[in-house]
């Protein structure tokens, strides 16, 4: 991966407690998985930052390499890759996601 892109992604992930790489925006998701992820995060009430990967093909490919995860959306909490839509849904159903997000927003 391009070192400048790596630095850019690292900064986005580290400078936001909750970071979502998604297709579209939180108000206008462009795929069902991104929409479901945003819905879950919003239901928990914690603010999050997002990047629309459809607007930046370099980030769209780079984030997959950065996380070694092939799909979008991708959720990072406190600089750590948590997972995609399926993992977020499972964590939410088990009550783990709310606890994780509460711990970073204290």
C-alpha cells in the first residue's frame, strides 16, 4: 500500500473513537450492509465518523489491505478493527457492542 495512504487511514482510525468505512454516507447509505451498520451504531447513540469509500477508490481498496478484510463496511473502535456488518450485528445482539462503545466514550 502507498505509504501516504497508509498514514491517512491510520490517522482517520486513530483520531476517531468510532470510525466507519462505508458505501455512501450515514444519511444516505449506498448498500444494505452499510445501512444496517449505521442503524445499529445510531441505535446505541454514540457519535461516529465515516468515510464514503465510493468517493475515493484509493481508500476503498486501501482499507481492505489495511485491515486484511475484503468487504465494506468496516468498523474501527479506539483504533482497532472490529469487523464488518455481520460481526457488528452479532456483537450488538449479544450486548457486547454497546459495552465496547460505552467503554470508549466513558
